[in-house]
C-alpha cells in the first residue's frame, strides 16, 4: 500500500533580451508498506505443523529537486547555448520486521523462531552544473559540445536487533565528484540520411553493500 503526495512547478521567463530563463521544481512525499506472509502457507493445510512467518517493511521517502536553465533565444544569431544548475535531495527511512515460528513436533521434533528488525536511514544530495553549445558549419554541417559536473554526498546508517537485542549497526558516507560530456559532428547527406560522429562520457555514482553476504 502506498500514499503519495507531490507537486511540480515550471516557470518560463522571457523578459531578458538575450536569453530565456526556466525554473523547474518538484517535490514528492511518499509513505508505503510492503508486507506478506513469508511462507505463502495455509494454517489448516500445514497442520499439525506450525509454519507462520511474516515480513513487513514501512518506508517514508521524501525527495525534492530544483533546476535552473538559462538558454539563448530561438531567434538569436550565432551558436545556440544553454547553461544550468541542478539540485536534488532525497531522504528515506525504512523499518523492517521479519519473524515468525516453525514448529515440527511430529517428524523431527524441531522448532525455530525469529524476530529480526532493521531500522535504516538514507539521504543523498546531488548538485550539478551543466552547459551545451550548438552550432552549424555551412548549410549541412552541425556540431554540439556539452558538459556536466556533479557532486553527490550520501549518508546511510542502520541498526538491527534480534529478539530485542542489538545485532549490529552499519554506517556509510560515500562522496563522489563526477563529470561527463559529449562532442558531436553531423552532416546531412540528403533528405533521409545523415552522417554522425560523436564522443561522449557518462558517469554513475558509487554505492555500498549493506551486508557481507551481498
């Protein structure tokens, strides 16, 4: 089950004579619960055995973003250009419960009980600046240059218990500085064909494993 609330806003301003300014903002607040019967069993069918496990995870997730773009006007002479900045923030809190009982009093005289809990918090902030420049060479050649620099700071911490007793705690704080970009050149060969050459670099932030078994 999930309940989410969100809003977005876009504002375009063309009051400046040399460029257009755009602002894009978004906010989402989401609460969800993911739960199920861990064995998918039926008590009457399992009798005389007891096999009753469960899993429940409740998640609170908040994210917000803001982007500013300044771009040359469509009717401006010379190469088209765009510069901008992007800010993104995420906060997430998850409470997990996994437990139950398995009792075999007939064949192996075996019993197992579990009550494991995990409480975790995660947050991340992304800040980026970017730009692009597009132009033409004659009537058939087009070129484009673009780049993006981004900084990501993340924090994760958790605490786990079993039958109410502390089991362990983990904490990670990865930091990443990344950059990417592209350079392209294309030529129109006719109405339905073109020649394209491009060099690009992408990136992806690193992460972490929350358990040695992963």
